[in-house]
C-alpha cells in the first residue's frame, strides 16, 4: 500500500516563491508526478521525477529525494493565475502496478 | 495535443437509473482511467484499462462497471445510480501511467 501527505492549503503573495511539499510511504517506488487543477477545470500534468534532484520547467520546478521519500513543487514569480489545486501522485512497484495514487491536493491561494 | 473528451459536462439522474459516462481519447493511448473527485478526498481511482477489453479495479469499484470495446473509448457505467454517487467524474488516458491526460470532467448529480 501507499500513502501521500501534502498540506491542504498554502497562501502566498504575487511575485513570491512558494513550495508545496509531498511525503509518501510506498513499498517500492517508480516516481512522483505533479498536476495542477484550476477550479472547474481538469487536472493538467506539470512534471515527473523518477530520480533524485531538481527538474526545472520555466517558473515551476520539482524536486525529489528518494532516500527521504519526499518531494516538492516550487513555484517562482507567483502570478494570480497560479491559484489552483496541486496534486502529487506516486506509483509504486508493488505488483507491477499501473496505478498512481494521488494525494488529496494542496489549494494554493495567491494574493495581490 | 492530446485530447480527451467526455460525453457530458453536467448530468442529472434519478436514483436507480442506469448511467453511462463516455470518454474518448485521440492519441492511441493504451491506458485509460476513471476517477471520481470529491472535496477533500482528491482523486480516487474507480477502474482502469491497459488494453482493449482489459479492465482492472481501482480503489473504489463498488457500484460501477466499465467497458472498453475500442482502444479510444472507455465507458463508465453506474448500474443503479445512488445519491452517494453524486460527484465529479474524470477520465484520463496515458502512454506512461505517470503522465496522464485528463478530460474536462462530468459533474453527475443523482437525485
């Protein structure tokens, strides 16, 4: 089995940097994905980390530490449009699973 | 661009009705998924399929069934809708399970 923990809500001001953490417990591990979902919209894929380290894509970066069972999504130069829910998802290796498990999501509120 | 479409954005049904939710993807993906999303509970997997006519139960399959007769289409069936199945239903497809493409969702209300 697996479990994921992420904060339910994070607030920040426009232009700031914010970090959304995700810790997980799995019996094996393939990788950690991040998705963004605006209110009323569909989740959209942001990033995937299978190896330790930082992956950067524009203003967004994602970090993974396999030894700590921990990852985070870093959003820089925050904009109002970044207000959304962010989900981490983990797929473990148990039983050759095709099934990622999603966290409950972190609601990011960006203030002017 | 990958496109995943769902048959309805909003649906209202009565308790006991049989409900069909359709999902179509245009990228020849092997994997397709059905989730329900409820406030505070995140995305919970109902069923997934890794090939035509193949299906596997997810975390919450009770009260649901699925059909995948063609690669591009994955249907979710509520045999006898109940009020506790009122939810947002999201379909997704993927080549790799870790990179899923979601449809716009169907908000189902069961009265």
